[in-house]
C-alpha cells in the first residue's frame, strides 16, 4: 500500500463507488471521509453527473465540503459556495458535427450545459423523452429544458450524451473518431444498467485531465493521490493516481487499470474498508 502519510488527496466517484445502489452514502463511508478531512486530506468528488445532482447526493457528508469535479471533468465547482473553479466547454462546431452524424444512426442526444444559476442543466429536443432517451431524463426533473438543437445558439456545452446499446454507440464513436480525433474526448460507460452511455466532451473533459490541473494548483503530485472508481470513465484516473482503486463491482476495464480492487462492493461500504486499510484509521 506504500506510505499512507504521503497521500494528500482522495478522489471518489459517486455511482457504484461512494453511493450504494439506492444512491445513498453509508454511515461508514461518511465517517471515513470526515476522519480524512480532519487529518487535512483533500476530498474530491469526481463524477459523470452534473454538479446540481452531485451536490444533492453528497449533502450528507458532514464537514467535508468537497470540491466537485462534475460531468467527467468538464466543470469543477466548490460545494461550499458553488464557486466555479474550472470549465472545459465543447466547441459548438464540434457539437454540430456530432449531432448531424448521430441523426444518421437514429441517435438523438441529451446535452449537459453549464447553466447552473439559470435553473437548468440538461437540454433535449425530443418531446417523447422517456422513450427516446431511455430513462436518462427522469420524469419530473425540473432542470431539463426542451429546446430545438440549433448549435449556433447553444453555449456552455459540457457534454453530449447518447444512451443506447454498447455496439451501436461504439460504431458511431469509431466513425467520428476516424475523422475528428483530438477535437473532443469520448467516454463509453457500461456500468449503468442495460444500456451504455456514450459522451463527447472537450479534449480536456476527462476526470484525470481536470484533476491533474486542480491538484497541481494545490501542490499535490500524482503520486500523492488516492482515487477510487468503478466505470470506464475512471480508467485514466485509476491508471495515473498514486493508488488507483477499482470497486469490486466495477467493470473489467476499470479493474485492469487499477492497482487494487476493493474486497467489498459499493453496497457494503467498499470505500470505507479500503481507505481504513490504506490510512490505518
């Protein structure tokens, strides 16, 4: 495990990691985060969720008040006061290319946008949203806005999301990446139910890219970071941190990228047990 005294930052994914399947944080997980915070360890939440949803999910973790790296690194805010620390918006011209190509595959996206203070986070254009987006937008979610996609009129794009079967999304992603490599980052998550989620983000829209920049600003080196995740959007994070830890319930790809696999899953406070062991608490 190495010298636990050298670790200065703990970075945690939410779904499938810090959260159990009921989307709650266990009392044990809350306790270990508060113990680490009291020792001066910086706590960072790194999630594919938008900031508004992430903030609601971590409200029970006491005094910690972490920084939230949301939308897979497209945006970072302080939980304490919602202060914007960093943002990586996707070029609207790139969105236009992605959108037009997606329609050829009969795919229609949901957009995550940075409109936190304007009261919405998602834009969709298909009124039949429950069927088309396959449950990605929950009924009654008030921060989703129905709006025709006119790329020249949409700003602050954090990510373009497609929810479908894995093979369809891989074919679509491969087609675009052949001609547009380097113009954006793509992530395909699999650990979210029966369907996969493909995201297009700014080239720096990656948990690790965003975290590395933030850590440097706080004089924290890569080898001083402990990270825990369970899905494919955590791979770079797990590979590059001082200790990358995959959850027992994680994807095979995330487990291959990690140095350690937890002995307990997300429903049995896997985060608590592994951090307890590393930090000798």
